C-alpha cells in the first residue's frame, strides 16, 4: 500500500514538473525575442532604449535587447544579414542599399527634419543666415549631412556656397565645436551633439538656423527592417511598432521617466544635459512616427548616386503598419490618458 502511494506521488510530481516546463516554454515563445541596434548614442535614436527601460516592450510581449552597433553601413549590412531585427540610424545607408538591390525598408522615423543646426559664439553679432556672407563656417566633412544641410540653407537664403561663404571641413563634431569656441571660424554646423555646448553656454544657436525653421525637409533616424522579415511574420512587426508608438507616447508625456532612462543611455551625462537634449527632441517628435514623403525626397535630392533619380519615397517605405495603428484608434487612446 505504501509503495503504491509513493508511486502515485512520484507520477504526480513528474506530471507537475512537465506541466511547469510546458507552461514556461509556452510563455517564452509568447514573448518574442527581438534585437534592436542603433548606430550612435544620440537623442534621435533613443526612443527604443526608453521604450525598453519603461517596460513597454515587455508589456507588449517583446523581449527586446537594444544595443549599440557603430557605423551606418555596418548597421545596415548586419540588418540585411538577418543578425538583427531592427536597425535605427541615419537614412542614407538605407536608401543606398535599396538603390543597389537590397531589401531594407523604412517602417517609422523619429523626426521629419534633420537635427543639423548653425551655431555661433555667444558674442557673435550674426542674426540670420544672410549675415554669414563673407564668413567662414566649419562642417565635419564635405558631403556630410551637415555640409549638405548648410549648402541648402545658404541657397534658400540667396547665398552661393563657397563663392560667398567659405566652408571648411574640420574632421568631426568635436573639432568643429572646438574651432568655433576658439574663434577660428565664424559659425559651425553640427547635429544634436552640439546642443551640449549650447547648454554649457559656450555657443548659441543662430535664430532660425535649423532645418525646421528653414523648411529643409530631411529625415531624422529611421526604424528599419527587411521586407523578407515582414513577409515572414507581419504580426511580430505590428506588435513591435505598437510598442514603439507607445514608447513615443511615453517619451513625449513622461519627462521624468524619460530623462531617467536617458541618463543610462548617455553614460556620464548630467541630468541637466540630458534634460536639455530631451526638450529639444520632444518638440520634433510626432505622436505617430510616420516618415513624410517630403523628408525622404529631400534625402534623395541630396544623394550623389545617379540611381536616386529613378526612385520615389514610396519605394523605400512600408507605412501599412502605422496606418493600421492609426485607424485602430490606438494613438488617440494613448493621448486621451492624463499626461505625467
């Protein structure tokens, strides 16, 4: 009798262990493992990080790793190889890969304006772009995003690049900032990283000297996947983008939580520096992160590859997911909540 009871207990214990293992495996399968890579620790590429830190990916059943992978060409090559699920970075490498037959696709963006801007020394008398006539302006490299943005800005303001404004390349953002602070150039063109110099009071922004005020269409960082991964599992992509959209909502409405997450993202930055960057990006971030045709076309217009003329913005994007999210009322439901 005792032997029979022991046997029954052992059988029940084994069954419970098996059920527990099956449940855990099912739960692990339900929570999808996703690898998101960003190309640089910049505020425009930070929303996936904030989304993870806020627990929003987990809320949507996604086990996301958000990692740094430097070099835009390398980032897109890694995406195309299938080693990551989503790539967050500048759009130029995506456009070039697609123009040469690869299958990356833009699903969302962080902003429809470049983060490039014109900076001055605090004591500079320059008040507008037209005042740069006869001046020397530093950019990182010829052909860089900052260089092409600045040449567009000059043309829109009636000035001829190189003929009426001297443009010199200085190698990198730190070198551009240092040259401006030292007085070796009259103005500098940098992306968002130059904002820390503004926050420190070492430089100031030229009024109206940014892409939005100058109405120079361009793309911030884009969220990219591959067409084959979309075809393989549309449900997974939809789940990811719903989480991303909610992450955008969190970023726009939860300043305290976002700044706290960003301090971990920008290692070594102070809360004041992070908050300064955060406020600048929040103003540019749309509730529904749709890439605008004008922004992608602006990037195409600045491409030197002759193949660019054969493409239109729709060739690079799949907006069906965000449009479906929009129709579902999900965005309206989010922003109907009281903000924090």
